[in-house]
C-alpha cells in the first residue's frame, strides 16, 4: 500500500473513532494479548452500563476500520457529518470501500 493510501486509512480510523465517541461509545485503544490457539480482535461490548469499543492498538488500520464499521453500521449516524469515504465504508464494508 502506498504512503498516501496508508494516511487515508489512518484518517478514516480517526474519523470513525470520533463518530463512535459522538454516538456514545467509549473508544479504547488497548494492547490485546494473544495466546496460542485463539484470535482476539476487539469490538463493541457493554461493561458496567457503558458502551465500549475496544480497538487493538497493534492491529493494522484496515483491521481497525473493519471493527469500527461493524460497531457503527447499525447506529443512527444521519445527524453526524461523515466524509463520503466514511459513509461509503459503512454502507459497503471495508473490502469494497
């Protein structure tokens, strides 16, 4: 991937992270420990009456985008400004975005 493409992915990660926070999700970037035999990847959850979104800080931006898109896809985002690229990603998924 080109440097420009990587910067674009990082901008989308930042944009969707901000959108998640405006939707009431507390976004946390954590180091997710991995053991042999399973694959942890982060995602949305509820803990002590808080809606959380855990992102593995060591994952590539494309994987973080996938997790963000999954968490935001079913939320009402109409009142939020999102770039055309972010809206396209939420409607089509990361593999076609």
